[in-house]
């Protein structure tokens, strides 16, 4: 596994935790305007919808998808 993949996995795990804890500022910092895979984005949006936090859902919907 490369450092980039390890960072991506760690970031994804941190995003899941921040979403579950409704930590909007942490999510903003973790996203840092970096694109992500469509499947990851979809999963995180579904997770955010469980807590119905509109701000977090919007943050995730605005993420650019990697080609």
C-alpha cells in the first residue's frame, strides 16, 4: 500500500467518524477541497442523511468526484 492510499483510508475513516459525531468543522478540514470517488461520496452522503444535518449533507454534495 502506498502512503497516498493509507492517507486516503485514514481520511475516509476520520470523515465517517466526524459525520457520525456531527463535527462540521472537522469535516470541512478533512475535505479540504479534494476530489473523491463517487462511491465514497455517495456512502458519506447516506451516512450524513442518518443524522439529517443539512450543513454536512451540503458539504458532501459539493465535493468534486474523481474521474
